[in-house]
């Protein structure tokens, strides 16, 4: 039996739980996304794009995700400021300097040990402050990314008050006991981390690829600069009951 459900802010509750357990931060995916768009937008972030309804059919371990053009209207806001709307399925949003910022060390601690996966984690300027947009707010959450089967992308927009870099060494490690005990249940691999932020608005993306091999779940996750060109702005499709 196939089940049709909405994908909103993650692959599924189980995948999100694994991600949180592994790195202590809900932002922990990304990487090589083929053709990557701009990573720097200057002092003002302007978004103008078609929005899609995202839904998924589950017929096994991974979902098949579909995207249909959204045709509705919606007022759009962000807790950091800015203003916008979706009119006839088209998103327009603009934000300048955010209303508040946080320490870059606190904001990115989920990428470095002991909270996260990367060894030799370093922020070049410990005094740097940032603000991050993971999604926009409306009557439904509006998110930039792409999900299909066992791969998920997401895009964050990051305001930086100065230039700085975030670096870390990649590694492979294991997380969580398996259901029967006696060993780990997931093998996680992360490549080297090399992020370069400029003063103003930046884009970074995360890629998470899930798998199953030799009785163990696997996850390859990476984080890189840029807004991949094949990403979509999405809202969850109306929920449908199991079929």
C-alpha cells in the first residue's frame, strides 16, 4: 500500500531525530549540488521566485517527492524583519539588516566537536555575529531546498556582520546503539568544512544522503557555500489521509 504524506521541514521525524542525535543542531546536511548559484547577495537579500507544493508518496524506505506549482496567495514574514508576499504562487521577499544577531560560535557549534561532527573546528573571528534564515513564515512554512528519495538539500541564508571563515576536518564516525544493542546503528561521514562568509547576506546549503549497508544505516552529509540552481521554494501540500 502506498501512503501519501506531506513533507514539511524535513525528510521525516525519524531522519530529523537521527540528525539531531548525531550533531546536536538541526542544520547538518549539504554539499556538492552540481551547478551552484550565488553565495553572496550584499547588504539586502531579495527573493523573487515561483513557489511549489511539495508532497511525498511512501512505498518503502524512502519517499518519492513531487512538486506542483503553487498558485495561492500568502503574507510572508520573518522573525528577523523584512517583508513579502506570495501572490498567485510567486514569492517576493526583501530584508536588509536583521533585527537581531547571534554569536557565530553559538550559531555554528553544531558543526564542530564536541556538539557536532567536524574535528579541528575553527571560526576565524570569534567575535563575528550572524543571523540565519532557515525558512520564511506564512500560513505554511516556506523553505528553500529539494528532497527526493534518500537525498535532501536545504538552503540557509546567513547575514554576517563581518568577513570570517568556518573550517573543520572531515571524518567518519558512528552514532547510536542499534535496536538489539551490541554496537552502533549509523555510520556518518562528513567531508572537510570550508565556509567563507562576507559582511552582508550569504547563502549556504546542506546535503544529506541516507543509505543502508551491511546491517547499518549510513549518512553522508556536507555543508558548502552557495544556493544551488535546482533548489525550489516549497510549501507543504495539503495533508491527505493514508490510502
